[in-house]
C-alpha cells in the first residue's frame, strides 16, 4: 500500500512539472506563445493553492479509499484528455482537473499512509513519500522531456495514465473503506494552535523566498556565475540530486529530531540563497551554495508536513491541506516577486530577496518556538500548582477527619466512663 501511495506521489509531481521541459514543443504544436504554455504550470500551482482546503473540508466525511480512487481516476482521465487535446484550452482544462486532484491528494495521502504504521516511525513514512515526490524532478521530468522530444509531447502526457491506473487498482483492492474519523492519524498527536500557525507562516515565507530565486536560477548561473549553457544543465541535475539527498537524509532522522528538522532545513535554505547572492560570482562558491539550497528545498516542505501531523489543532487532513495551500501560494508569490525584482536588480537581487524572506521564516520559527515553550512552561507550572493545592487540601481534609475521629473517640470514652460510674453508684 505504501508503495502505491509513493508511486502516486511520483506521478502527480511529474504531471505538475512535466510541461517545464516541453514548453517549446507545446507552443509550436498548439500555436500559442511560450508565456501561454507557462500558464499550464502557474495556473496549476494557483489551483492547488486555492482549492486544497475547500476540497478537504467538503470531502472530510468521505471514506479515504473512495477519495483516493476518485483522485487517481481524475489523474488518468485528465492525462488521456490532455494527450489528445487539439486546442490549448482543452489542454488547460485537463491540467486544471489534474491540479484539483492533486490539491486534495496531498492532504489525504499523509494521514492514510502514516496511519498504516506505528507512531514512532511516522517520520520515516512521511520521508518515503517525499522521496517519491522528489524523484519526479530527478527522474520523472527528465525522462518525460526526453520521451517528448523523441515522440512528441503527447506521449509522456498520456504515459502518466499508466502508473495512475496501477495505483488506482491497488488502492481500491487493499485500502479499507473506513470512516475518516476512525483512522489512527485522523487528528494531531499533540494539538497546538500556536505551533500550527507558526509552521504555516514559516512554510509560506520559505516557499516565497525559495521560488523568488529558483524561478530565475538559470539566469543567475549564466549571467552572475558565468557558467556555459551546457554546464548549467549539469548543475540543474546536481540541484535535483541534492534535493533528493536532503530529503533522504532528513527522512532517516525525522523521528529522532522532529522539532529541530524544520528550523534546520529553513536555515540551510537561507544560508544557500544568501551565499549565492554574496559569493555567486565565484563559481566554486556558487556550486557549494547551490547544493546547500537544493539540499534544503525538499526537506522544508517535508518537515512542515510532518509537523502538521503532530500539531494539527483538529483534523490532520485539513491541516495538511492548509499547509499545501500556503506552500503553493508561496510558490506563486515567489515567482511573481522574482519577476518584479529581475528588471530592477537582476537575478542577484531576486536571490537576496529570497534569502531575506527565508531568514524571516527562521525568525518566525524561533519566536514561535519560544512563545510555545513559554506557554508549555506556564501550563506545566499551573498544573504543578494545581496538583500541590489539591494535595494540601486533601492533607487538611485528612487531618480534619483525624481530629474529628479523635474527638469522637474521647467523647465516646467519657460517655462510657460516666455510664459505668452511674452503674456502680446505683
């Protein structure tokens, strides 16, 4: 079952990013501009950001098996429709259907997957799903790009229906149709509204910062670092590999260090982006900082998702939907921000802004963590004070009961003595 969910995560992420490598082919085939084809990606992200929470709320009572099979059916249908689309608008409609399915998929998949395992290994389960999603960028998109350039862009788009169908059949056969409220991971293990809000805000800021720079990474590497176009392709592959490595390493450590994982990932991303701004003109330093940024980008979202499973103040699927929506909103906001900065301050300016926003996310986590620890300490103090007061009251009550018993005993003894004296007199 976990393998089927991992394959589904890989397929959805590949579907989301596949047009990036096929922009020129789609533009020529459909007779539209590159910017119009770019909307197939940005429109997808905006749809996920807007629709995640409303869809999760609307379908919160539907058994997860029915939801997941329906989402995968939508993926299969939209892939086939997109492949045979003869017009741009039909392809855009198919893409939006896939986006709606993905918007709910990430919210539902997490609680289902971690609910299959013991709580002490849930971090590794979240990590496994994130590794599968990261493989889409390292393997899925490059393979789809190669296939599209060999056989036409329609072939890789249609091919996505195959793994989608495999996942659909597997989940329909193996996943029980239980009530969502009865699932082991339906609610946060340590509900905390303050920490939930902190993670949500930090995730949005870090995503905005990351994509303010990442969207223009090729421009930065060519114009600022001075790499040749052929070398840039190798560096992009290295960036994706670093992302996969970061997710894999973090997944192995997530159960041991659940609270430190997110701040560490965000701080590493900030260091990489600010390092690119400050030293990106030196090629060796540019490569080092690029790998730092890549190694942190995947773990940021993964560790935020894991935090939501712990601190969700209510249903975990709604918390994960809110986190996914905030992150995707950050992606769209970051790309737009970078586009505004680019003509004013160039690619270096975009990375500076992105690094500062990510540093802001670090500050949010730091302040939020301190406030939460203060609240926890106050709650513990109140609990201890209450326990002490209760113990004192019980001791006083026991003492009072003892004194009353002694007095009663004295009274009874005196009465017995008087009665005996009266009897002797008589």
